[in-house]
C-alpha cells in the first residue's frame, strides 16, 4: 500500500465541546457557538466535537449533524476541527466521516465499535476501513477505561503500519502510559492525551503533541502549552504555576466521566455566562455541595472572553 499519510494536526490544545440542552431538552445552538468563540478567543490551537465530552451517545443522528453544522459554520476555518466518529459499524462510520469532512473537519478521531470482546484484528480492520476512505488525517481514540475497549501497544503499531492515513492517537490514560505509547509508535503517530488535562505538563514532557481536554479551563491550558514550548526554565516555571492553579478543579471534575459531564459543564457554563444547565438522561445529579464547589472553582477563573 502506498504511503498516503496526510499532514498531521498542528500541536496544541483542542478542547472538546460540551453539548448543552435547553429547558425543553433540545440542543442549545447559542451555547455551542459561545464555546467556539471562547476557544478561539482563549488561544486554543484547535477544537474538537462529538466525543465523550459532547455526550455523543445521547445524541440522535440528526442532532449530531445539527451540532456539527453549527460548530463548523461558527468556526469558519479559524482553527482546525477534530471530529469524533462514534458509530457501531463501518457503513455508518463512513457516512459520519463524509459528513464531518463536509463540515470542515481537519481530522477524524474514530472510536471503536461498541462491541466488547472482539479479536483485536477486528477493531484494527474497523479503524483501517475508515482511515483508508478518509480524505483527511485519521486518529483513533484508545480509551479502555471509558469505553471498555482498547488496542494493545502492538495493535496500535500494526494499525499505523498498515493504514498510513492513521496519523494520530488520542490516549486516555496517565502520562506514563502516553510515554509508553510514544516509545512504541515512534514518529508514526502523533499522540494526544485527554482526561480533562490531568498531568498536562508531564504529558508534554512525555512527548505528547497536545491535549484534548474539555472547555472548562481550555484557555489556561492553551497558555500552559505555549509556555512549555518556549523551552526555558522561566517559562516552564510559569507553566507549572498556571497548572497548579487549575489542578484542584481538574481533579474534582475528573473523578469519573459522569462527574466530568455534571460539574465540568456547570463550570464552563458559569464562565460562558450561560443560564441553568439542563441534563439529558442518564446523568449524575449534582449535589448542593458539588454545586457549591463547582461555583468556587468557576469563580476563581475569569469569564471567558467571547
């Protein structure tokens, strides 16, 4: 197979947008557009949508399409857009990939089909089919802790070797795991990490090309990334100071995926100037104490510039 490896994504912070709902349970277009503007104004290096943070599993096909259209039009090419593909079979995944590309996606991040226990080669075949058909670079999301499915290091390397349009991997694990992945794949893949930005500075030291966190502290994380790229001791020290400022909030939010969606959305809404957050079932109901703590963390950061 000829090497058709596409240009990789620019390095940096690519916040994953939240899906907000109005009091009638409908997707909130204004909230989506506000997040786009906040990411651009806050110095994000790119944007991501339709991942776990967007509650993609709770959205209908029409809602996914609508949200993607809103984001693509609001972004208008100002930043690279990474779109997650979360489908159960190759046919649907290919259709979703075409829609994402029409909306201006610079990269696709493909989740495995939601079927546990298949041979690893079946997952590799699924990822490879999407990558081979795509006109933009493709990454995979390797998140066994969140999805219950993941490739081994050997499987990741084989995928990259046999499907050269797979140029990126979104890891969801500790910085040491990210480092192990980077050592295993060498320069064949860009490795981004997620987990809300936990271990941000160490992930960058490990060789990650960037992070795909949520919106709650995306502006601060973008500043941290830029400082870490300077390569001098003073800049690294300032990056660590900024990271220490947001770390307690990140730990609070990232206790679980449900906690992330419950409290991370509310912190982001506070910084965006949105009204009450309406959840879509199934969801973790916030407690009075949790709401008070989320308010304290949000109040410690300025409102997003929009």
